[in-house]
C-alpha cells in the first residue's frame, strides 16, 4: 500500500496515464500560446485528464492538471475539489499549491482568506515537470 501511494505521488506506474498527462499538458501549453486562447485545446486536454481519472481516480498529476485547466477556465469550485483531493492523497507540489490558492481566491471571502497560505507554501516547494500551474499570478494582495 505504501509503495503504491509513493508511486502515485511521483506519477510512476501507469505508462498510458503518463503519456496522456504529457499530451494534455502539451495541449494546454499550445492553448495558452494561441490568441485568443485556444479553448478547443483546453477542451481536448480536459477530456484526456478525465480519461485518466476514469481509470484511476487517484492520479494526482491528472487531478492537479485538470484543476489547473478548470481554474484557468473559471470553474473554481470544481477545480478546488479536484486539487484538494490531490493534496489529500499526499502530493506536495508547488503547482498544486499555487492552483489551490488561485482557485480559492475566486470562490468566497472565506476561501480567499486562506489562499495566501497556499501561495506561500507553493513558493517553498518545487513543481513537478508533469504538473501544470494555473495562469493566475499572486501579487500578495
């Protein structure tokens, strides 16, 4: 059980999920370079991340990446649920913490008051190469 959890945290094990996560991340990168933002690529990335989660609902990389994309698209409450699930599964990742903070800023005054904690935590961690960081930049406000 411990080894399975450790492999999940580091995104090791499911080669297909790793490839799909990488393809989804590539689509998000391409969408962000498109003007106006390439929503069709975001939609394709969302479908890939959901496919991974249909097979493994605890894939922390897919949870983090889907949460980042949904934050970018304004679905903050849904994003926060996914991101908090990745956190509860043991992922310690700068991108995850940044994304939680970004989602929290847009939900309520209660969650907004807790967002700074996650931005600070993100600044003390390293982001995995497979995870996506939401576009929002925190200015310490």
